[in-house]
C-alpha cells in the first residue's frame, strides 16, 4: 500500500475528551460569573453537540437560552471556541505511534476531514504530527465532503497515489468507510460512538497499536 489516509475526529483526535476539557475551561473562565454548575454546563454542551453533528452556533444559542447567559453573545462564545479549542486537542491513545510506524515503513500519510477551514487545520496541527503528513484535505477548503468519492480521488491525486493502492482509516461508517469503498480504497474501521463494528469495512482496528499490522495484511492481500 502506497498511502494511508486518516479521518481526524475520533480517529486520531480524541475529540470528546478534548471537548470536555475545552468546555470546562470556557465555563470556568469566560463564563465563571454566569455558570455555577460547570459539570452541568459541560453535559448540556455535549448533548447539544451530538458528537459534532450540530455546529456550535446552534449549540451556543441553546446554551445562552438554557443558562440565561447575558454577558457574552453567541458570536463571542463561538469565536472563542474556534480560536481556542485547538489548545485542548489531544490525540487518541496510540495514534501518534501508529502514524510514526507507518511513516517509517515508507507509506505516504494523509488527512481527509469533513469540517470547517481553518478550524480543522488548527486542531490537526495542535496534535504536533503535521510534519508526518504528505497531504491535508479539509472538506470546506476543497468543496467536497466525505462520503463523496471526489474528495478521496482528490486526496490520492494530491500525493500521486492510486485509490486501489491506498487505505482509509476512519470511525464514521458512512463518510469514511462506505465513501472510501466507493472510491476504491481499502478501508479500516476504528470503533467509536457509531458502533463497535462496521460490516462494510475491509478490516477493523480496535486499538491503534494494531494498525501497522492491519496495513501490512492489506498490502499482502493486494500484492500476494
Ligand atoms: Mg471521525
């Protein structure tokens, strides 16, 4: 396999725990005079966020209403999130080691993420491994979103590899797995809140420390 592409949120970025840390910080600094129960605020934020499916302008407006926040506007809270969330971003356990190992074995490495630009680039860069990546594709910047096969083609073209010689690693069955399958990539599913298994994926990676072996296995299947 020539290239291994990764999704960002909940594949290499531990989004949920990063978000808990950010929201806890925001509630206890910016909002300290308005929020007395920080844990309750964090729980409400996570519920409204729905694992990232709801954009934060909607989340913050609901929080302003629910907690009667008067000192800050939705726009100000959102701007704070967009600029400062990256400071709380941490990788999933084993992600950095797995990517370093793949890089050492000679695979090109790429990122394919659905999300806002430059918000997602900032979050990705904060993980400190950007120099290991040959390409970074963010949906808003390129005009295609996973599962559209065009975003996978574009990612492959950007580093001169073929989809059939590439792997997509991700946690979203539809966007990452079904989308990449349609584009002709080999797919490895990372279990998350979407579920422990994904029958459409070519392989499942329960722990990122096993990823290099799964990539080797995929390479052997392709080139017996
Ligand atoms: Mg994801």
